[in-house]
C-alpha cells in the first residue's frame, strides 16, 4: 500500500477500485475535515501554478466552495459577497500593479 494521507473527491474510491486496486479511507467529521481541506487548497494552488491547467482552477473552486459551506456560506452568499467586494474595491480587470504609496 502507498501512503497518501490527504482529502479526496467523493468518487475517487470507486475510481481506484474500478482500476483493480484497493484503498483505505475514513469519513472525517466537519471539524476534522476543514483543516485538511485547507491543506488541500494549498496543494491545488501549487498544482495550478506549476501546470496553469484550467482543471486545476476547477479543483481550487471545488475546494473553496466546500470550505465556504463548512464555514456556513452558500455558493450564492459567496457570490453576493464577491460582487459587493467588486463594487467596493473593484476586480482585477485593469491589470494594475502597485509599486508604492506615500504619506
């Protein structure tokens, strides 16, 4: 057996088994799962930075949505907050890069 020790998507055990391999897993409670999922977020970000593959961006979104849900926010609430922040602070559409401020 190869040690993995990380959170996985829901259908991964079936995918592993359908390939003729076995796996050992455990369903964690929300309190235990959340910090592990936050570790997964770092992993997914690193994978995106290395590959710049859109699939990795999708994985990041999936992890973010679940973290938000575990913290009590729906996708709709997340989007509402995102839009309000965009109204207040703007987005990243103008490609601005701040060098310094004064005063």
